[in-house]
DNA sequence: TTTAAATAGTACTATTGCGGTCCTAATTAT
DNA sequence: ATAATTAGGACCGCAATAGTACTATTTAAA
C-alpha cells in the first residue's frame, strides 16, 4: 500500500528522539524506555543506522549512540535508505529486475522517473522538521502542486513535438 | 521498501494498454494476450478498477471493459488507490491504527503530512503521461526540488516563531 | 587487572501479507 | 436456449518481514 515498513517508521521515531538531544549519547536501554519500542528491535535499528553513518556508535561501558550530523542535515530519505536499502517504487524499476512481462512493458522507464520524484520529495524533508510539528494544511502543499502541474504542461509540450 | 505492490504495477500496465484505444471495449482474454499478465490476475485487476469507477464494465457476451474517462484525467494516484485502498506511507498514519507506541509517538501527524505530499505528487501524473515516455533527466525534477526547498525554508520560519 | 556495560554481527523463528488460482452466480448478446 | 463474459468470493502457498536470541568484541571504570 505504498508504505514504509514498520521498522523504518520506528527508525524515524528513534532518530526524532535523538534529535531532541543532539549532543548526548544514548544507549539502547535508554531509548527503549523513552520510545516504548521493544529493546531487541531498537537494538537492530540502531545498528542499521550506525552502519549507514547516520549515527556514531560508542562501544564499551557508558557507550551508546549519538547523531553523526545535525538534525537539519538529515533527510527522511536517508533514514529510509538506511533501513530499507535502495528504494524504488516498483519491483521492476530496479536494475536487476526479472519481471515476467518486462518485454512487453512500456512503462518501466516512467516508473523510474516517478520514483525519483518521490525520493526527491523525501530528500527535502529534514529530521528537524520531523521533530517540530508541521502545519497540516501548510501552504507548501499547494506550492508543490503548482510546481508539479507546471512541470507537467512543460512535459506535455515535449511529448507533442 | 517504499514500494507499490506488483499488482498495482500491473494495473498501470493494463490501464496503459487500454489508454491506447480509449474507446474500444476489451475483454480480459484480449488484455492477457497483449500484456502477458496471467488471466486470473488480469481479471482480478479489472474488477478492482471497475469498482473504483476507473473502468466501465460491460457484462454478458461481447462484454469487456473500457475506460470510464479520458486518459488525461486519470491520475496515477487514482489507480494506486483503486488497487490498494487508502494510502498512507506508514502503518500508523492510518486512522484505525493501533500502534503500540502510539501514546509516546510525536511524529505521527508529520507522517500524515508527508503522505499527503507524496500523494499530491502522484495525483499530478496522468495516465496519458504514463503512455508516452517521460524524459528521464527532465528539467521537472530540478524544478520540483527547488519548489520543495523554498517550501522548507518557509516552514522553518513558521516553526521558529 | 578484573569486571561490567555496551555494541557488532549473525542466525533463527513465527507470522503476516500478498500473489496467484479457482469456483459459482449473475448478466447479456446472439 | 446457449454461449460468453463479468461479479464476487473463497482459498492456498510462498516469501518477506518483524521480532528474538545468542556470541564475540570493545571499552570504561572499579
Ligand atoms: S511491470 Fe514489470 S517491467 Fe513493467
Ligand atoms: S510509530 Fe506508530 S504512532 Fe508513531
């Protein structure tokens, strides 16, 4: 259903929590108690985030994790990528796809473009924004829509030539 | 991995095929042979699309399906919705969510907003565009990105007040 | 130097969701 | 009447995912 896996969702929760104290080091247990996500799950998430270099891990006693860069510079897209690997909206859009109907499919390329558009949208939302509440009926959406329709008409022109 | 289910992907293929002959009535068998998607699967997809009123079904002998409205007016988002029901990027973003950490989760609202943004992007891509090839490195992406970053800085302002 | 606290890495299981199939009823042109 | 179709479910098996557990490694502190 065009959705992100739950673990990824949890990852954003964890990151959001850490973003509230960007400097401090938090260990897994601490994060568990504050986010109410099961300890093993938190642990798993933290490892993935560290591997993706969004977090810095501090091993040994008094260890834990801290943000690698400031919340403003961390995009939602980067968190998603950290957990889910490379993202494509459709199965077939991936490079190594072996879709059965691939031969007679004319829209694969287009899905790639669309994936990019969505990714770009997520790339431009930072963790910082995630922490503070967004305005639900923000002007932004209208603005976005306008930009998109402009882009569409332009493309239309390209296609017609 | 932030992906659309394969059936939805197939649905776009079916719709794209129909869009090439917007007037004609095609039955399931015809569509199967042209798209190379298995017959039962095609059948299933067609039913869903008809239920969502994207297609008109003609029952009985010589029956089949035809587009309910012109390709230009059919958005990718509407196709996705037809197959996958209401869309939300995260599990919890749905109304009837019973996420365990719901109580202590501060970002649920924001995920709703983000879902909306993505949806809007898909809302503005029509089936017509899906049929003709999009330019892969289109100017549009840059334009979109620009619009988004503008929107971000504006929001930043809102938050700081 | 020893101990305890913490992460790294990996392997495992259970469950859910999804893709795909099939069957019966209802409808309609011939 | 008959044949061709869609409507609407029920159904199953697989694969991906969520969640757990265990061992090795690292490091601060006693
Ligand atoms: S649907 Fe698989 S390649 Fe187009
Ligand atoms: S993660 Fe479920 S409500 Fe926020």
